[in-house]
């Protein structure tokens, strides 16, 4: 009897085990079915992402290959094969506007933000209906603006360009052509006021056609009541470098305005109301941080301006990269998912924290000052909010400190000189957008610099 | 004894089964470990690729979404949700240069050509060393030219642009600036000779700066011995539309030449020798068929011209899409793999087959003729080869057939009119680059058209 029970239990165990085997076998077979052609690329991408660079760098699938594997690309001030060497006497480089502070967000959202591109994906010049524009991306752009409450897109046209950079010139071209039919004068292009972002000048001069020319800042025309020609004014709002919201200075029937809205996101500024200008330019670069994808868009009211801008993109390059558009679409879907505030909150928290930290140091200095940005009601956060600008616009206050960039350079902080914004060199711009290690180096060097002033400030800083 | 043996065999079976269980469990656990963040995107891409469109269309991951899924995009002349409806009275559309004949190659090489892009991939404006250019892509471009034996790249500079389209204007800009320092005249831009690709004219006029202007075809200047200014000549070789190899017409110290080498691949032409001109423009579009990625490159001898072209790309848009560059890199690696002739042989076989088929039909017509392309020795194939051009350049020979495009349109074939190449409308260009279904429709309609002539030809065609 006992032996029978024992035998019975063996049989049951064996049957269960065999069933489990069948289950595993089916599941494995099924899993294998599920991924076929994408498996290799997925494994490669994950293997590359898993390479360690000591936390001081990262590897990309298209990085320089040594011994069959792409190598570590170290953060600034780190070196060696695995980025483990900290380079002595290395400065904090906060010159450029690389929006790498958003990189951790995408590492945290790795699964939803990954893109798999098939070899035969979008080989044609066109999306359906001979369009250069992904309708799904356009739809998602409108959705994101509605979420951020930063622009009205209903009934507006959308043009894609290679970053907002290209759209600046496409807009100048389109508006100057509009003007040229109505006026015998060459259209004058101006930038709102000093300090302003230098490409308005350099790009307009570089591509100067017979129809337009760069004139300087808006004050050059404001007092010239006798100028009867057409004018295009660039307004950056929030402004680069100082983060303040701006409005056009010039008004009148012969003035057209290009609103560069690259920084008009809850990351960087209060959103008092959705922007509703005739021509506004945005980009993925300062929204999701993907500057490298070169995806920008213009929101345009007038159908003729829209058509001229589309012509520009067509003649310049027959549309923008479908790969960049697919990437942007995937990223915007992540931004819109969940409670749809995840990215905005992440970005705002980092930048307001950085601003607070930097402000505390500057508050202890008598030698240097930061720009003022008024606290304002933000419709996105639904409350009054403190500043969180993309850049610090620093003034060297001592009379003899005429070259502020040089003073910072000696203190091992690389900023962008005021002259690059057509302001005095008494100013320097420091980027708050870069990766965490760059920001921490900036803070560390700033503390040393302000400490050198001595007095109460130095004591306070040492207790930070 | 027998019972003991039986019990023993139960135990052994159970142990084996448990071991198999452990094996499966470990394998599954290991497999699960292997793919983590890329799994979702890979599954999505494969699921989308598996949607059936009755063989008459395809679905893309960024297609219009209906009921949560991207919908079928049907080939021309097909409709319905699953592209199963053949639209009656639909013409063969062979107007454009979409290189979709290469799509099947990438479907056949699905695993090696797939790309997985991580959410944090290349967010910066720059590759290492503040470069806009992927060094790995540059390296692979040089490698492919060496394989195809179609261009010398050693010691040459490489500039990337948004398709070859953008590089045409970047080159005109760079060369006109070179000239403007040495001459008081505006640089004249000309195109080699009629028939020529229309963007040379339209783009040069559209972006006309103070430094250059479009003059027409080279003959406009050839006989003007008194013109002392600088000249830029566009030479397309092989030529679009007629596929013939060309050389510059104008010579002299004040002449610069831009060689548009988009079609100088073994797909389309014999390669008599590697091209070695001062400034040559190529693109991924006509090499791998990925027109939508907008990746082109110029090979430049002179360092100053190279620098000016790089400046152009910088000022125009701060570099080209990193996503497009990654895609191009992956595709070029596939081209270079195996016996490294796979893509070239595939492309050449399709196009020479298409040309042969079309030529047979035209040989039976007295009303229409095709361009002549001499057979030539090809260093890539290492033999004399028959033509396999990208386009048929058709002449309507009857005196009264002044509008060839219209005659073809009535016969349900949409081509590009001769006037778009500044030739007589007695000519029409038919694309041989499109998908197989488009080509088959062309053949079917061509047979009908030539049959209408009656006589021996019609009889011969009916026996095809």
C-alpha cells in the first residue's frame, strides 16, 4: 500500500515536471517567434549600453570602434579607456547650450523611448500624399503644446525644419518674399534688443539674398520714422541669454515678427498664457533635450507664409530626415504618457534646483551678479513660480573687470562672452543645461571664486 | 526486483525531467536578462512589420494610427484597409526618382539592417571633438567607395549634408565665396548642358545671394570669350535624365566644377575609373535607396572649400541629424559585409533586367525611341557591361507628337516632361527606380501603347 502511494507520488511528480517542461518549451518557442529580425540589433544596443565607463562617460552604438567594440566617450575632465581618470586642472565647461540635463530622464524611461527602425523603413522621399511631414508627429506636437499650455496650434500650419536653426532663415526668406512684392526697399532684418542670440545676425548675413539684409537690433529702426520699407524683427522669448520674456518692440503694418520660442517650455520659464503669434519657432532640442536629432517646427498662421516656408525646405533639401522625425515622434509619445507632466516636472525640478544653488552663491558675492527674472504666475504649474532659466547671465560689477569671460576662465569656468550677444564683455553667459557633472564642477569653481572675495561671504560658502 | 527497477526508472525520469526544467528555467531567465529595455520597441516594430497589406502595401511604425494601430499604406493603384482593392483606370506613375527598387534588398537583410536607438542616444549637438560628423560613418563611406571603385577618397575631406540636395547649394556658396575675393564680378553658375536636372537652376535662383547668379547651360558662356568673371559649372555624371557619363565643358583658371555623382554607382552605370574631381557629391539615396533619411556627402580636395562648406552646414542648421547618420552607418555596414558586392549585384541585376525588358518593347516601336548609352568596360564588374540606367529618356519621334508627356499620360503612364530638364517636350523621362509593381504597370501600359502602332511590332508584343 505504502509502496503504491510512493509510486503514485513519483508518477504525479513526473507528470507535473513534464507539464512544466511543456510549458517552458512552448513559452520559449513562442518567445522565439516573437522576436526575429530585430533581435540582433536589440542585443547589440543593450550590450553597448551595458559597457561601463566608470559612471563618467557613455558608449554609443555609432562610437569609434576599437577591437570590434565602440569605446567610452568620457564626460569633460575624465579620460582613460574606462573614463576613470580625473584630469587635473580641468575647467568647468559651461559655454554651450547642449541640453544634457535631460539625459537621465531618458535613461529612466529607456523602454518607452527606445526606437527600432527596420531596414526598409521610410525609404521614399515622401510620407503618404507626397508630404515631407509625419502626420503623427504633427499631431503629437499639437498635443504637447496643449499639455504645456504654451502655444495655440488650432487652425495653425506646422512646418518642419532641420532644428529651429534652419527655420529661422526659412522664416526670414518667406517673410521677405511676402514683403518684396509690396515694397521697392530691401527688407531690413533686426533682432529685438541687446543681448540677443547671435545666429540671427550671422545667419541672416551668411545667407543674405537680394531680398533682405541684417540691420542690427531693433533700436536701429525704432527711431528712424522715415524708413518706409518692410522690417522683420526677431524676438526670443524667453530670451537667450537672460531668460526674460520679451515682446516685439516694432509695430506697424510693415513689420513682421519671428518669435523664437525655443525656451518657452515649463522647464525654463513661467507660462503666463499660450503664445499666439503669427510665426513661432520651437524645437525638440530644448523640449526633450535631443539637440542631435535636429528637429524643429514653426507654427504659422498665414497660409502664404506657410507655403513659402515649405518651399524653402523643399528647395533646400527635399524635406527633413524621416529618421529624426520617427525619433521625435517616439519621444513626444513618452512626454504625453502617464500624467503627462513627468518630463516637465523633471526638467523644472532640476533647473530650479540649479538656479537656487547658483543664486545662493551669487548672493554672497559683491563682485558678480545674476540677471533678475520676475516670479510669475504659471498656467502650467497653476501657481506663482520661481525662476529656472537655461542660462545664468552674469555681470562683473567691478569697474576694472571689463572682461568677465577672462576672469571666469582664470577661475576655471568657461562661459560665453557678452560680446557674442552684442553686449559688453562685462557680461558672461554660463549654461545650466549641461550634464550633472558639468554643473557640479561649475558650482565647485564658483564657490572658490566667490570665496576669494573674503569677508562674510567666504565664511558662509565654506559652510555650504 | 522488477518493482525496484520500475521505481528506479521513475526516479531517473523525474530527475531528468527536473534537470530539463532547470535548464529551461535558467535559459528563460538568461534570455530575459539579455533583452530588457529594447524588448518593447522590438516587439512593436515586428508586430507592425507583420501586418498584412495583401502584398500591395506596407505599414510603418510612424504611420497614421487608427484604432491604436498604424494603417496600411498602399502601393499606387491599390486601396482599401488591407490594400486588396485594385483601382480601375489607375495610371503607372513613373514620374519621380524614389529608389524603391531597393526595398526588397533590405527586407531580405532585415536582421543586419535593423537599428535600435536608445532614448538617450546622441542627444548632444556634437560627436566627440565638437564634430557634426560621425567618424565611423565617414570611415564606412570611404570603404564603400573603395569597394565600388567609383571615387578616390584618400587625402580628401568629407562634408555631410541633408541629402545631396543641400550640398549642391553649399558647394555653390563655398565656391562663389572663393571666387568673390579674386574677382569683382558676380560668379555665374551654369549647368553642363541640356537636358539637365532642374534643381541646379531653381535652387541657385531661390537662394541667390549677392555673390552668384544662375546663367543657364554652359553653352551660354562657352562662346562668350569676353566674360572675365568666375564660373561654377554643374556636371551630372551619369546624367539625370539620360544616364550618360559627362565631363565639364568649360575649362580655365576661373572655372570651378561641381560633379554631381549621385548615380555613379555600379547599379546605374559602368565605372570606367574612380572619379577624382575637386568636388564630388554623393548620397545614400541612390546608393542604398534610403532617400527619406536625407544623408548626402561631398568629397572635397581643397581645404578652404571644405571649411566653407562645413561653415554652411553649421550656419544653416548646426549639423545634420544624428539619427540619419546612425541609420546610414548601419546600412553601409551591411553593404560592406560578406563578399561586399551583394547590394551592387542586386541593384545592377534589377535595373539591367528592367532596361532589357523596356528596350525590347521600344525596339518594336517606330513612334518612340530610348536614349543610347554606350556599352563600356566596368572596373567594378571587371567586364564590358550593358546599360542599366535609372531613367528612360524617351523621344516621341512623330512630327506632330510635340507633347510626349501628354501622349504617355493618355496611355496611362505618368512621366516627367522634357521641359523640366530644359529640353523639348518631345521628350519625357520615365523612372526605372520605383517599386516592382510600378515597373510592371509601366511595362503593361507600354505594351498597349506600342501595340497601338499596329504592324509587326504589335504582333511581336502580343507574344511576349
